[in-house]
């Protein structure tokens, strides 16, 4: 922890940009789902949190992932026989402090107390130190996440200590903080952020990949094609 500046936990990094071609995308979704499933309690009731600001495209990967998530908690209550093979999944998009006046960690803690999930998956955009990783990697961590920490705007941590249940963080590098870096023509001023010019298309593809990866991890026996039928 002292050497890396990161809390103790299991970290898995997949270095790839999700493919547009259906067969390759399905294979990548299955790969992601296997790693997600390995880091969660077996048969867990999961609350998925799509962190970030939906109005700021590079920060919208969390809410975008929720659009591709099969939520079942209400269905399992009203039609238990029909949805018996599915896991119990809930979702929340807590927004950001500037628009809600509440920390994401506060809203999640309240949701956890109310619905009592076995685990939380928190999906969020993160900052990268390497431009090659922008929108081309995803990191899974059992150590939780501190929203905004990568761009000097750290909020309350979202982890097992603050929520009381295991937290699996899924982070996607979408920006790189250039502030203070020395270039041949001088030093870049603070507040300068690098992101791909087609970030809107990349966020939609990444959100689809992560959302479907979670679906396949939580609802055993599904494939991408079948999962998308529940989202239509």
C-alpha cells in the first residue's frame, strides 16, 4: 500500500477496446464477465452503481453501463417463478455532488441500508497516466474507488468500510490530466484534460461492454444476444 499508493485488494486490468464486430464483442463480454464473477460472492444480490456525471461525456460511462443492465429485484418479487433463474440485481445512478448536494457514498450507504445487498459493483470513469490506455482498458478492484481522485477532485471513498458490504470497482480510463506537465514550449496550465475526440462513441461502446459483462456475470447461462433481448 505504501509503495503503490493504493489500498490492499485484488486488481485485474484488461487492456483492450471493445470490438464492434459481434463475435469479437461477445467474446470480450464473456471474458469480462468471468473476471467479474470471480471477484463477487457466489449467488450474491448485487447493487450496481453507475457513478459519474451523465452531462459530461467522459464521466458518463457509469450511467451508460446501467442502460445495458438487466435489473431484476422488482421482477423477482412480483414474478418469482418466472425469474427464479436470475440473480437479484438493483441499480442506482447517484449523480455527482454538484448537482445533488450529496456525496455518492452517502446515497449508496442509504441504498445499502434499505435493500441490504450482498455486494456493490461501482462503475466509474477514471484518469490514466498513459494516453495509450484511454478508453482501451478496464480495471477491476476489490478495494473500492474514490470518485474524482484522478483529477484532483476526490470525494468520499466507496468501499467495504463506508458501505459495510464488499465493493467491486470497475474503472475505465477516459481522461488524462495534463496540468503541470512540462512540454517543449513550457508547462501546461492546471485544469487541462486530454480525452479522445470520439469520446461520445467510445463511452456508448464501453458502457454496453461493461453493462453486458455484468449481466453475463450475474445471470448465469445468458449470452450477449439473449441479454440484449431483455433490454429492448
